[in-house]
C-alpha cells in the first residue's frame, strides 16, 4: 500500500508573497513562482485556492492552465485592501 501524500499548506507570508508577485506581474508560470519563493511547484499549485481567496477582496480572480497562473480583475470595485494586507481574520 502506498501512503497518500498530504497537501502542503504554505505559511501565510508565503501566500502573501505569491499574491504580491501575481499583483505585480498579472501572469507568472508555476515554475517562476516556485523559484521566487524557493519552494516546489506542487506547493504553489496546492495553495492557489488560498491565493485566490486573498485576491478576491481586492478585486481579482485567478486562472491556472496547469503551467501559468493569471489574475483578472473582477467586475465592480474591490471592497477594500485590508483583508489582503492583514491576512485572514481570526
């Protein structure tokens, strides 16, 4: 029996760094994002939903085609920047 690998949950500062990189460039390969943070590509892929959750309140959504991540503006105005800067509410 082969043990199932558990998903890797990145620390909040790494998730914030992924958000910042995408906000700066609007498009990046999984390999570039992983290299910039010195983490594995699967770690980036496994945390994209958390990145998307952080980007939504500032007016962006993301897409991933398996190799490249792109962010797109959501229709309407962003609610505010506070959730992105402060991280998740406790």
